[in-house]
């Protein structure tokens, strides 16, 4: 089942993280829970670079272990990078999802993927 598009008033809850902020080769979005029925996820652009878009992004679950929500929607190499990045930033991602921190603190806690 496809994830519904966010409403205009939900867009402010999303943070698009470009490669220079994550060390990943693609953009990633994080959100706060704000009524979503699923557990914590990040959305990952399939395209490398900073220009990815939310509607084309792939959901990757964070808990209990990082995994694709839709099998085969990312290359194995990209998925492995995303999983490594999630594990590095899992506490901050979860705290942002749970609305325990705001975006400024999330960004301050964010760790780059090692080269």
C-alpha cells in the first residue's frame, strides 16, 4: 500500500536532508510522528544528489531494525549505506519522530556517514 501524500499543513514537519548533511549520496526525509499510523521511518530518494522528491522517495523503517518497507525499491549498495546512516543516527531520528526534540536539535545531533 502506498504511503499517502502529506497534507500542506504537514509539510512543515518534514526535514529534507541533502547529501552534505548526511554523507549519503541521496536526499533523505525525516518527519515527526504527527498522527502517522506506522512506526518511525525515513524516506529515501532513489536518485543520487540533492534533487530527489518526496513522492518518488522510498520508505525505510527504522525500528526494530532498519529495513525497506517495499522490497527491491533501492539498490543493495544504497540500502546498505542508508542502514549504516540510520544506525549511526537512530537515537536522534527516534527522538525527532517522537517529538522529543525539534529540528534544530536533531540537526545538531546528526552525524555524517563516514567516507
